[in-house]
C-alpha cells in the first residue's frame, strides 16, 4: 500500500498514466511524449502495473518478437480523473491569484505546488501561455521539467492537431506568395519593384 501512496504523490506517475490514457501504448512513445528517461518510464510502468492502474497486453510481433502494449485500467482512470480534477481546481485558484495580482500568495502557492506544474502543463489543465505569463510576472525561471513540458505541449498541439490544416494553409500561402513574386519580377524586370532593398 505504501507504493500506492508514493505514486499518488508522484507527478511523473500521473504524467505516464495520462500518456497511457491518451493512447500511448508503448514505452518508447511514452518516453517521446513525456520527455522522461526510458529507465524512469519503465520503472513507473512496472509500478503502475503492480498497483493494477494499468494492464500490460503481450502480443507477438511480426517475427515472433514480444510486443507489449499498455492500457489504463478502470481504477487507473478513476485515480487519474480525480487527480486531474484536484489539479484543475488548483489551477483555477492560481489563475484567480494572478488576475488579482497577489504576488505573495502566488509565491506561496508555487512553493507548495511546484512539483505538479509539469503534470498540469502536460495534461493541458494549465495553458502554456498562462504559465509563461505567470512565471514572468513573478520573476521566476522554469525548471527543466516545466520547460520540457511547455515544449512538448507546443509541439503536440501545433504538430498533431494543426498538421493537416497548416500544411494546406502554408501550401496555399506559399503558392500565392510565389505567384505574386513571380509576376512582379517577370512583369517589368525592374529591380526596384519591391522587397527590402527598395528603401
């Protein structure tokens, strides 16, 4: 039971559990998304499995290799949901402190809850923009875990959700920009027709 308490107070356990709940089935994909070391993720996965918060499904690969897939259990989902709700409430409280400009209370809050910031950022409970703004307001620097989570969230949202739209948008924009530049250059062959050199 003591290991259950330790994982309940370990943000990295919840980060890995959240990654599994989002469909990351392999340790390598969890490592890539969470930016935790492979050894640490493997230890956490074994701990979560021992606590029955996740299940390991062993399948045979193409050449007879074992392929292990990870899934969150019902108990794990309930525990994760409860922790996310608790962190969401804390995030809202922090946002209220920020909006009222109570720097002293914000500092006190950060001192007692700093270890949970990477989990809040990873799970999307707290936005990266708000976190960066708040840290700047308080004159604090991000620690490496927070920094890696902000990069991960930007990469994940910018790369995963907008990939199709961004590719089609940039393709259209580049095409229009190229056509416009080609028309200006081909029309008069005037070197002073625009750009940064015309000033």
